[in-house]
């Protein structure tokens, strides 16, 4: 059932957030309410999200599953396992989604390698949970956005305030703020959601809007995140977590 034009998407998202206990519940509610039939997931990994969406949304007729399921030499993130491990995850994903084999379309490869197998404007929804680096989110959004019809949506994971989602030896996570910049560039509305999620609406009217529904994303710049003092604190927490924890407790004690 389509949302009435008289009801703002912002209000609907707030009500959806209030009645959902997890990101899976929230997106199932979203897909059902927006009559999503054809969607793609980028970064399927072990298939848990795909299984939940396919199991919870009877209206889905096509579910594109995009993931290389192989070790990537130029991807410095914790999930970049060796080929044998990722092959086992691929087999695990197929087993978990076998009940919906007639709906799933497995595109094994990177976004650049396989995205053109989806027609422009074919998708109602695309969910991005892939690379998470600046390079990765840039490629995923730029390549997948044309595949989504006008009026459709792009959702995603790892929309985190801090770029240091993982330890500093790994590439930073830059889904935020890049997704906001991208929305402004294409004239779309974008909403921050709980559980580090975002929802971008391809309105077609060219009007950019960033609505922070979780109330944490006041600064969409990078200066504060790469400030030398902030980087030093990150390094100190990684190397001396007990000492830094004790310092924080002492500071909180004397600030009361």
C-alpha cells in the first residue's frame, strides 16, 4: 500500500521507528508499506539480512544479491576474509535463501563488475551494506542510484557518526557524511535512522533535504573527525583502553 501523499515520509518513518525493535523489523515494515517488488542488496555477506527480507516480504518478486564473496586486495576492512572463508559464506547464503530461489538473482562480483546487469529504473529499493569506505560508498551510490526508479529509495547500513567504526589500522567508514553529500548532489531527500541506518528518497523534484531523525548528525563536515586531538584520543583508546577508561571515570566523578 502506497503512503498517502498527504502524509509526510518523515512522519511515517518516525512511526516506523517507534514500532520496530531492530533494523530488520524496520526495513520489513518499510518494504511492505511501500509495496517494494524489486530490490537489490549490496554486501550480502552471510545472507542474514536477505533471508529476513525475503521471509518477511511476500510482495518481493526479485531480489538481487550483489557480493563478490572473494578476498579483495584493495579493501582494508575486518570482513575481508580469505577466499575459503568467503566461499563458505556464499554457500551459507544460498542455503539460507533457498526457500526463495525463484525470487533471488545472485550477482557474484563487485558493484562495478555486475551493476550493469540491472536495468536503469528497475528497482523500487536498493540496500547498501558493502564496502563502507569512502571509495566503496561512492561507487555503490553512484552505480546503483540510476537503477532505482524515480520515487524509489536507497537504504543503507553503517551510517555512523564517527569514521572510526573499526580500529584505526583499517580504512575509515565514510557512509556518513558521503551519503548526505551525494543526496545534495542529486537533489534527493535523506533521513538518518536508528541502528546506523539511512534512507534516501529519489523524489525527482531536485530538492535536497537532510532530516536527522536520530538527532546526532549536527556536523556533516570532516574537520572535527580528523582533528589531531581527536586522532590522538582514538590512538590512546586503542593502545591503552584501561588507562583511558580510568581517566574517563575520574573525570565524570569530579564533574558531578
